């Protein structure tokens, strides 16, 4: 149901106010005797800002990125004895103990929840959590403790704690777990992160199946899609990070 009050509030949010100010500057630039390059610059900045912040322009691209994660549906559910690889999602703050699960960012929590649920449905499977970090306790260690707290047996959890990037995770997990190198391997990460991660693991020689955990919403009402949103800027940031990462892998990492 459309909520007029919330929509009016969104019009006054800082992200939207910046857009209204840019529109005003662009109008003034065209109405006043200003040089052509200033008019073009003001208009260009406005259009770029709108393109990066409006759900109307951001959501279709973001949706396409997320939908790619479904392309491996032909793999089906993992067979018994599979290795389920889970990518870390970062810390909100340095954890002070293994059970400081609030330190995990939302992506890491969602990925762990999805992976544990998958492992509990897959007899004999192993959860391989990968992620280092610059803190005393690694991301993989805290995620592993979270998986235990959710009821997964400790002997079904493996940790890879040296990696700082997706690329490093793809390299460092190739020979893990040592006793299950021929087992089916399923990669668990956020849907928007799956295309880059999947490519990194495939290029590193791992034949993984994609198992996306968490799809960000891209179905806002029409009027909401026309208003610049903080969520739009966040999705634009993720899009740039993912596509630049894939380009970097193509040109540098896996060409070395």
C-alpha cells in the first residue's frame, strides 16, 4: 500500500535534497549568462547523480546482476558429502570474542545462516568458511562459532583464515578440505556478489556451483523509484565494486 507520509519524508531526505539543489543549480546555469561548459557541467553532474541514486535507473541493473546468481540452478541441491564454501562479509567492528556475532556485517550473517541451513539438509557435508581480516579474530573464526551456535557440529566446520579478498579466498581454498578434494563444491555468498565470486573460483580451478544467499529488493513502488534514495546510492556503490572487480580479474589477476 502506498504511504503518502513516507513518500513525502523521502522527498526531504538528505539524498533527495542534494538532487533538488543540483536541479536548482542546473536551472540557474541555463537561465543565467554562464559559459557553455558550466551549463554542461551542471547538467552532467545532475544526470549522473540521478542515475546513481534513483531506483528507477539503478534497480534494473542491480536486478540483472543478482539474477545471474540463479543461472546455476541446474546444479540442484548439493549431494551428500558436499563441500559448502562460505565467503566472509566483513566486520562492523573488531570482535572482542568468538561469540561476538554482532560484529559480523549483515552479509556475513545471512551467508552463514543460509550455509548452515544448507549443510543441515545435506548429510555428511562440510562447511568451509573463508575470510581473514586485520583483527585479532578472523571473520572465518567468528562465522564458524556462529555456525556452531546454530547447531552445526564442530567437526563439520573448516576454517580458512588467511584471505583478505575474494580472489585470495578462491586461491587459498583450492586444496581444502584435504580429504574432500573430489567432493561437489557449492559456493555461498550474497546474490549481488556471486558473479564476481563465481568467476574468481572458476578461474582458480574450482568447479563450484552457485548457491546465492540473500537478494536485495529491487521492486519499489513507481513513485518511490522516481525519488533519489540512499539505497540507490548503496546499490550503485556495490555495482561499481563488483563490475570493476570483474574487470580487474580479467585484466590483471588471473592473467598473471
